[in-house]
């Protein structure tokens, strides 16, 4: 069988796997899980989450971008997902809850094909393009994210599109390639803004590791192009926010809330209370602080204000309060950052959920670490590998400084799946005697760069 025929067979198998996974998850989501929703919800919060659906409902009913009809226009959430949910409401009306879950299943199915493409860019190991998507699809965290109806799943899909676009830009080294990557980054940031500073992180990483002015100048130019195009995509939202509150707010105003939650959980952890209980206490503390400052708002986990200026001012106040604590006590910051680094991978709402997360995440993480080593030994200048590994580092660093729990690591599951598939495929081909490598073809062409410059060349 030729390489081309083998690739076609592999793609056919992948389509079958993705279709079977979609149908099985659809049955679970619409038939089986609802029977146990109350019991499972105590552990993982099944259902539409994080108030995105509230904004979507207001948009659908013509009340504007706000949580409830009587509260002010909000900046707390990026606009992409609420508008998407509002569109689903328009199309499906009373079935919008199930439509959001089905949409998530479609996003994960499409993401599986993108994982397969990225896997081929990382390694030519036989079967990796099939096994990596399977490991992604069967990860319990992905299934929970699909059932939550939250933003994680569409964020994963768009993030994978960005990775592929940026990898192609690295390969071509042309400005139009980085323009496309910037546009994708802007679209990603409309849904969740975590990845927006990533190009800047890559530049400073190269600034530390490379120290050669020509590659650094090229990196700086391409970083500027990516950020400028992302800002152009975000500009309607940025202009709207500036007109609303008179401040430059490129994404969302929720950072103060997340920083206060992370700080409170860290400073009140006593080994007896679970994450959910501490998180609820942090929300109670926020309600108390907002009342003391004289704001007019609806209390809850998120405070819904009657003046958007109050929302931004309260978020800034929470940020300053936490930052002052960390400046006064660097040891406290180190302790909280270390706790967040673990919570990011393992922390669940209670002890049982945390143990379950440990059982799932550790095998993926160990296998992924082995996979990274194997790829590095074979091709240490593999730019796709470098891009994905540095994104893991970047994401963990971001959440170390604010607030972390295991569901925040779901966007990294595709990357873990890619690297975890490598040692498993190697083991299988070794035991069966089948060749572990296949010739590079158009679908798994290498992305190379100058030695030492492996990200934004």
C-alpha cells in the first residue's frame, strides 16, 4: 500500500471514529445524562454555565448585552459566545439548551480533525493522526465541557484553528500568513481572551533565549502584525466598551473577580473545605465588599451592576486589593501561584471530583511528557512542537497568577492528546513489528525554522 493510500485509509477510519463518538455522546447527552443530571451536577456543574446564557437571553429578547433586563449593559464577558447562543435561541427557540450541547458535540468532532492535522505536523509516527483525536474525544474533561454548555469547547475549536494558521505562517514566513493568524487570534479572543497575549509571550521568550537581533527583529514585526490584526477584529467591541465606560477594555472586565476568587481560596484553604465551598465564600465576600463601597447591584456569584462604570470600578478595586497583598507578601504570591499550578490540572468542586481528575489527568500528562521528549530527540527544531509546548507553559503561568481549577485545563487536552499518542503509537508499532514511521507527505510536512527561533520566526 502506498503512503497516499495509507493516508486515505487512515482518514476514513478517523471519520468513522468521529461519527461513532458523536452519536454515542449525543445519546449520552440527550438521553442518559439527564437521568443523573442532579447527581452529576453537584460534582461538575452540568448545564448552561457562567451566565453566558443570561446575556444570550437578553440579546434574544432585545434587551441588549446585559445579564437581566433591569441591570446595566455589561463588559464582564467577551461577546463571541453569548451572541452564538443568542443565534441558537433564534434558530431553535425552546430547545436552545439541547442545541448548545449538540453544537458543542459538533465543535469537538471538528476539533478532532484539527487535532489529527496538528499531530502530523508534530510527528510522523504511524497511527498518531488517528490515536491523538481518539484520546482527545474520550477525555472525560472534554465530555463534561460538552455537557456544561460553557465556552470551553468552542474556544478549543477556534484555538486549534489558530495553531494551524500560525504554524502555516511559520512555514511560509510571509506577512499574509501572519495576518491570517492575527485574524484568527482576534476571533479566538472574542470567545475567550486567554490566548490574546500569547504572541507577546513568544516574543519575550525569544528575547531571552535567542539574543540575535535579526531573528528578533523579524519576530517583533510578525508579533506586531498578529496583534494589530487581532485588535482590528476586536475593534468593534473595544470601541463599544470605550463609549460605554470611557476606558480601554479590549476583552472583558471579569479579571478582578477571578483574581479575588483565587486569592480568597488560597488564603482560606484549611484542608477541610472543598473548592466549591471556598468559591462560594469568595462570592459572599465580593457581595460584602460591593455593598460597603456603596454600589447598586444584584448580589450573586457575579455581581450584576446597574451602572457599567461601577462594574469596571469594582473589578479594578478587586485587582488592586489582590495585587497589594502580593506586593506586600511575595511569599503569599509564591504559595498561591504554586497552589494554582496544581489546581489548574486537578482541582474539582470537591474531594471526590479532585481524585477523579487526578486519575484522568496524570496518565495524559505523563505520556505527554514522554511524547515531548521523543519529538525533541528526533527533531528539536520542530516548530509545531515548540508552539504547543510553549502554549502549555504560557497558559499555566496565566492561571497561576489569578485563579485555577481543573476545567480551565480543558483547552490543553488536545495538546496533551497529541503528545500522549506518540509513546503509545511507538509502543504499539514496536510490539507488533510494524514500522513506527512513515514518509512525510503533503499532509504531514515539517514546519522548520532557524535553530533557536521556533515560534514567530
